[in-house]
């Protein structure tokens, strides 16, 4: 089964994790003309292949937030995070509170993975 996770951070940068023939992490940064300030630049795009350990690490982190209702909020607000999970049959979305440990952990893991 193909699974795709997406994560949008509080600045609007997007990360996509795809498991098809290979496992990839794609970072799609916000450019100034699309940022709320008109100035913010999320940097350069990145596409990386992940190994199984890296994939398991990010899946664990995202699923932990998906299953923890206490870190979730109903509406997207500034600096909140948004996780999407798509399978062949379903699409799910949760919004993570900007003050939560889960959000900080997700962003930390993703930043580390795109740097490696």
C-alpha cells in the first residue's frame, strides 16, 4: 500500500514523505511572494531518499501526534502544524497546536532529516 504523509509547518513550508518504490522526503519551502510577510524565505527545496530507520523515525513521530488528541486543535492558526496522511483509500488531516511538544519534535526530526 502506498502511503504519503505531508506536514506543513507554521510558516507554510511543506514536507512530503512518500513510500513507493523508494522512500523520499521532499521539502517545499515558502517563497517570499507567498509568505504572509512578503519577506520570509523558507530556503531551497530538498528531495532526499530515506533509509528504513529514518522512515520509521518520522512515521513514529507523526503517528504519535495523530493519535494524541490533546496536542490537536480544530482550526489552523498561525504557527500551528498540519499533518496529512493519504493511503490508497483514505485521506486524514490533523492540526497540531503551536505550543505542543509534538509539533516541536516533528519539526526537529524533519529538519534533521533534510540536513543529512
